[in-house]
């Protein structure tokens, strides 16, 4: 299953083409703003996952 998913991942040269397309679509001034928003989204997601893990651990300890 993992090999199947890795088969669809872009290689090195494809990442360069993707980056150029993004640069052309959004322009140089918008990219830092987009990356900042993406970083905040990832941080919020990680915080939510950690909070959920803590709640699950707390619930399992309460059951014991």
C-alpha cells in the first residue's frame, strides 16, 4: 500500500515545476502570506491532535 502511494509522489524535477506554477499563479508577494497561513493551520492541527490524545489518555486513566 505504501509503495502504491509513493508511486504517485512527485520527483525532484516535478517539485520544481510545481513551485514555478505556484509562483506564476500567486506572485512573489503572496507566497509568504500563504506559507504563514499554512504554518498556522499545521500548528493548529497539531495542537488539536495533541489535545485529543491528552483527552483519550485521561479517559483511559479514569477507567482504570
